[in-house]
C-alpha cells in the first residue's frame, strides 16, 4: 500500500489519499494525530507533504508510521524549515523541522548524510533520541533544502549551509527521504538504495529548486559577507570520515584540536574540508574585495 497523508485535494500518484476532512477524492478519512487505521507492516511508501507541521505529537505520529510501514519502506516528508521568521510565529504550526529533526527518529549512531552538515554539533552520536523512547528507526537517505530567491545565486553549497544554520530567512522548506529499518542493514545497502532507487517527491518541489548558477552569477555581490565564517571548523576532535565508507557520520573521540585557517602554522594539521571550501570560494568574488576596501577606508 502507498499512502498520502493529509493530501487535501492534491492526491499523490498511485496513493491512497487520506485526510481528516472528507474531500471528494479522499479515500480514508482519519486524523493523523490518532492511531492510523492500517495494519502493521502494510505500507511501502508514505508521502507526507505539508502536513506533519500540524501534528500535536510528532513522535507519536512517527511511531504510528513506523508501525504500519514495512522494512525498507520509503517516507518522503516536505515541511516548513524552522529558521524562518513567519514560521516561528505561525500559530497553526505545532512542529518545525531542520537538519537535526531526523536525529530524533532513530537510535542508530551512524548516518550516510554528509558529516559536514553536522560538524558543529556537540553530540558524539548521530542519534539524539533518548534510550527511553519507543524503538523507531527512520534512516535518512536524502535531505534537501529550498531557499528564498535572493539565495539562488552568489553562494556555493557550503556557504548556504553556514548561512542557513546561522541566519533567519535563508531556506524556507526542507525535504527528507527516509528509509524504514526493521531488520539489520549495512551502510553499503543504504548507499545502494539512495544511489539506485528513484526517490519520489511532490511535483511542486521542482519549482522550489534554484536554477543552475553561472560563472556570471558567482560574481554578483552577495547579501551576506562570509569572511567572519572562514574560521569555523568542525568541533575539536572531529575525526575525518572513513574513506572506505563515503559520506558517513563518524563519532568524535579524538581530543586533538583542529587549527582554524587564520591560525594555521607550519607543521600544523591541515584545514577541514568545511574550512577549505569557505576560504577557497572567497577569491572568486572580485567585487567583494572592492566593497570591503571601501568599508575599511
């Protein structure tokens, strides 16, 4: 079975349409805040677009989804990104989502998500879920952010990541593709699923994606200058990822500090990939240097 939660009148393809209101095309009428009227291990795909932000108890909803989904089912979630002024004060939103949300949906200490996305986290394990919580296990296959138009050009992916996590009103939507895990599974299996499976998504997200950036776009003066971010590196002791398992989150056990680009000396350890990417991208913007000279003059 394939289900579309809270689809209203926009039914996702080949899905059983569900909603708490009986629209003309609604197949099942029920409130996702209550127990789902579905059998255990009966669902192979879930579309949850623009609906989970209204859940009163998100963890209870995720527990119910885990119950009805079978092993290796795919769950697609599209939701408002937390760091938006209007989202924070919206009285209708009961839940907000950011890059750390899926860390509360699994007890697994590892992930295939790029560790640079979480290099500033103070926690050693990928999972932030307390041991006392129900045993749910949703693993992230893909995580994508959708940005406001002013950020469609002028920034590379690392800069956008830093801005999104340190400034309001940069990204406005987030999409997760989650894998339901009910049996032992290896990192290699998850990578294979991510790289070979067609991960379905709502049609409207195609319009949210930024157009491909040209070299001319990269020379446009950005809204925010990034020099103050160039010294940001992963937390002290962040290990480098295992080359044999790409894009995996590695527990931080070393106590050796990472030198920032501004303090690196001869013989010191090399910069992290995050710091290198930030400093490497700066010379491309010729107009910025001129702007900075004017500000200091």
